[in-house]
C-alpha cells in the first residue's frame, strides 16, 4: 500500500509539471490557423452544410425571432415536423443558442460553430489524457488528430455527424472521471453530455454510444474497485441522460415509424461500404487526387478499383490524419503499448470500427448487422468517424510512451516500416497505372513522414522536451494537416456560390418567384413553388426565404407524402425529380391540390417530366439556365368543399387513379359520401379566408352554404395537428389522400389548426 501511495505521488508530481496549459493554448492557436480560411469568409463549408443545415439554422433563427414555433415548417415537403427531425438543430445547444441570439445566421457563423465544437472535443480529449497521467505533447497530438484529421476534416460538410463526433470526447472524459472517482456527480454530468450526443440521432452518435457503453463495461470489469461501487455513477448518468433524451427521442422514433426509411436492409447498407483501398489515404491524403478536380480522382470507389456499385463521394473515403500519427503508433507498438488497459480497449475499438467501415468487404459486417440498431443506417463507412477518434487516442498515447522513455523506438525499424508503407502505395499506383498522378502527393507526404520520424527519434532521445517539444509537435501537425487536409472542393468553396441561401439574396430567380407570388396573392391562397434540377444547394432555399416548397432536400420524409407524390430526398438533377402513380406528371390533380403554382427547373421541363405535353404548363421566362413555369390550375391552400366522396386511399395509391370529380367542390374522404349541391348558389356561398398562417398555427375563416361542407387545408396530414371549430375541438380528417379537412356546418365559422407534438405523441402512444 505504501508503495502504491509513493508511486501515485510520483505520478501526480510528474503530471503537475506537464505543460497542459501551454498545450491547450497551442491547440487553440493551431485550430484557429487551420480553420482560418473558413473563419475569414474566404471559403465556406459546402454541400450538406449549406444545402441542408444552413437552411435549417436560418429557419430556426427566423422562427425564434418572429415569435413562432420552430417545431413545424410549411416551407419544405408540404409540411415537416421539425421537432422530430434529427437534423433540424432544435436540440443542438450550440446552434440553438446562436439562433436565439442572431436573427440572420451567416455562413461564417455556421462554420465557426462547427469548428468550435471540434475544438471543444479536442480540449476534452486533452483533459482525458491529463486524467490518465499521459503527457501534454501526446494530448496535443491526439487533439489535433481528432479535430483536423480523418473524417472530421474530409467530411466536415456533414454537420450533424461532426456535431455527434464532437460530443464524444466530452462524454468519454466525464465518464472516465466518474469511474475513476466513483462519482455520481461526474456520472450525472456524463449522462447530460451523452444526451446531446444521442440527440444527434445519426450513425456516428449510435456508434459512439456503443463505444461508450463498451468502455463503461470494460472499466467495470477491469477496475480494481468493487463492481457495485460503479453503480452510483452509471445509474446517475443513465437517469440524467434518459430524462433529457426521452421526449426528443420519442418524437424521432415516431417519425421513423411513419417515414420513408424505418430501416436499411443488408444489401442497401453494403452499398455504403468503405473500399479497402481507402486505407491508403492514411499514408497520403491526396494519393488519389481527392482534393483536385473530380475528373482526376482515381481512387476507390472508382472503376479502376472495381467497386463502381459503392455509393460514396470521394471525400468519404479519405481518412488522412498526419504522418506523425502513423509514426507514433508504429514506433510505440509492442508489449509496453498493450500493457495499458486503455490502450488495449481503444486498439480493439479501432479494429472493430475498421471492420465495420469495410462493410461488405469482410464477413464481419454481416455479424455486426445483427446488433440492434445497425439496420437503421445506410453507410458502414460512417464508422470512419469513431475510427478517427480511436486513432487519435492511440497516437497520442504512443507518443506519450516515447516521450516518457517507456518505449525505445528503433530508428531502422521505424524507418523501414514507414518506407514499406510508401513502397506499397507506390506499387498500388503502378498497378493501377496512376503513378504519374500519385507521385507528387506521395513525395510531399514522404517529406512529412521523414520529419515525423526525426521528431519521434528526437523525442525518444530527450533532445526535445517541455515547451519546445509542444511547439514542434504543433508546428509539424499544423503544416501537415493544412497541406493534406486543407481547403478543397469537398470541404471549401467560395461563399458567392451559395448566394441564394442568404436571406438578403439578390438572386434573380428567387426575386422573380417572390414577385409572382405577390401578384397572385389572394385571401385563400398560399401558393407553393418547386425548385428542381437547378443546383445541389437549391431545394431547401425556401426554408431561408419563408416560401413553401412542395419538395426539398432531406433523407427523411413523411411516408404519406412519399407514397402519394414519389418525393425523393433530393432535386439537384433532372433524374432526381421522382413521380408516383398518383402523381405521374406535373399535369395532375395532385399538383393542383398542392397549390403548386410556379416551377423553376434547371433544364427544360420535358427533360424532367417524361409525360409532359405542350400546354400543360405556361413557360413564363428563362433566367440563365433556369426555366420558370406556371401551373394556372393550382388550387387555393384553403377551400370549402360541399361534396365528400368515399374512396379507399390505399387502393388509389396502388392504382394511381383519381375519381372523376370537380376538386374545387369535392373532397375525397374515407367516410360515407355526402353532397350538397351548389346549384343556384352564388359563387362565394362556399368560401375560405386565411386569417393567419404561422409555422404551427393556422386560422381560417370559413363560410358554408346550407347543409354545411368541409374546410380543406392543402397541407400534409399529420397526427400531431389538432383543430378547433369556433373554439370547440373538431377532428381533422385525412383528405384527398394526404391533406387535411374539417367538417363545418352551415354559416360562418372559424377553424384553427394547431401543431401540438407532445399531445399528439401521447395520443399515439395511448393508441387513440
């Protein structure tokens, strides 16, 4: 016991002399330097970051600053329950606070939040290292690898997954501290942070939770303290975390059950597998030309590797984390490396995530697929995110061993191993007939590898230590990552390219559509538009501008909408505009019911709609490559029908056949038919006027002729909407396959629709 106390005292003294404050300061400084191209506004994070998350951010800010609810949006997919959408940012603290403070979020603000979250994760990882008694230099290396290496760098445009990744080190640090100290307080803190991780509700969050759960079990099994002593921190964490996630997770699970993709089959998941050749990017970031023109990219899943049925963008296959990362792990590998239980755990985790990411390329994923929850996700390759975390920890730990003199790297062995890796990369380039393209990036990487080897050997001999060592580690990693993982076509594009996503955009197409909507305004109208095949970032622009789009960009959509309209998750290309049996062409009762008045397309409409006939739409103008059409038969958003026709919606969806009816007077319901003739009545005997239309609250003044009728609101039907008629509860009927209707008696009445997600969820749970 005395010896243990003495050893602990020595370790604590050594830790007290570790320059962690300097290391943290250097990490922040290096992070600012690496993020500067984005923070300066010279470039911005593109693709999903702007096409999907920036519009969500803008909608959230606009809703909060206008006093409206952000829980439902009418601006995409004919209406969408934002409170249940994992990507709406409502339950993302950094974005929620920013949206509450800033009425018009900028591109720089969005990018800064992403980098700030990565910085938070890096600092938390350093705190984890400090608690383990590992060196500050190793912690600095791990933090830089985590925040600016691997998928964190190359897939930074996947904002949701990056946010989930960023919460992981914070949770790990607090969980480890809770188990170290058997502290219920730290356990509760770990549970609270883990809740924000879980609320990412994506595959990175899912895999991170698996990793944390495995870590907790591993610690309980290997700690010297009694197993029962771990109950207090673990139960405290579970209780706090469960309390935070219960409602949001329930909303999302209910959405998943009623969405277009409740699960992904094994074959579908296999198409998102990481090709084995992708691991060559650990040696050189740009060996395949990942940062250059797409036409010059030759790496997997390109045809030269025989994997053309893998659906991954080129940036998804790049996991470069710096040459010092490789050198530190290779130099430290050995019996001493695996003597530490944390190193053993994260080594096993790294192997697990590598096999998981490979998907169909090993038999392992077929086993992993049976783990509960795996079938919810479509890309095994997303495991490169947690793989990068384990790599960062192992590299930092290995460098710690080298610095402390606990391992003695052999110069020839280290140089030989690194040389063998580069020789293998060269051999692959020769075999694939791309040596001329690969030689320059390999040469650049070889230079950084040589510098990394020199740093490892200088550290091992004690020639570099303290602040000087930290400075060299920071400098080498910053330059290496800036060169290898710096701004490129996948991660940084000119902000001007996304001008339509600014609230004050002067884009002529958007300006024209706004003007036409104003010209055609009427008390019963709130016309929708469609933005098809213009560019990747256009479909969700209506979330920024407060216009209503019949479609949008989101991998999750309400099943009722997709079944009725064929709505796909994107509209960037002509072939992505999908139709359905019930909505086979723009000239259709469905487009009229949607109130789809104006259609802007990046190609002539006949290239998008194969059933298009001249005269179906009126072409108003062409602005650049964008053609703008008008559907003059689009129905109002609110109307009063005096006839109800009984139909089977399921049969309609299967057959694609609409009953013969005048849909200005008739509503389709799954109830007995009833009609009140409008013959000899004035035109305005049945009318509706939109009094107010908010995100989650719609009030309509109606007038029904003798016999009454039905108010039809052409917004997508959803069970969390409720209605009142003159202040009294009234049932909302599913009408015209996917819309809403409320029965109204003769005379003038007020109907109010309110989106009440908690009440709706409780009703569904109760089975009512």
